[in-house]
C-alpha cells in the first residue's frame, strides 16, 4: 500500500500533464480545441501592451514580496 499511492499519484499527474500538453498543441495548431489561438477578437496594440504590462507588474510585485524577510517571518509565525 505504501508504494501504490505514490505510483497512482505519479500516473495521475503524468496523465493530467499529457492531456494538458495535447490541448496546448491543438490550441496552437488550430485543430481539435474548441477555441484556437487565432479565434479571438483583434485588439489594438496599446491596449495589449497595457494589459501585458499590468500582468507583468502584478507578477513582479507578488514575487518580489515573497522574497522579503519580513514576509517570510509572518508566514512562519502563522
């Protein structure tokens, strides 16, 4: 029993990865996926840049906060 659970978990994780990877390939290749990479509405470049910069900023703020010693102290004490 001690060996079966990790084996099943690994097989499940591998299967989920494989299905996700196949969907990503079909999304980019515009084949089987219900939506494709080119199926969206065209958006003006300034709006795209603003959205991308906001997403990048949110990602940067989150990750720069997580490396602070004060944040780690709060998490460890909780």
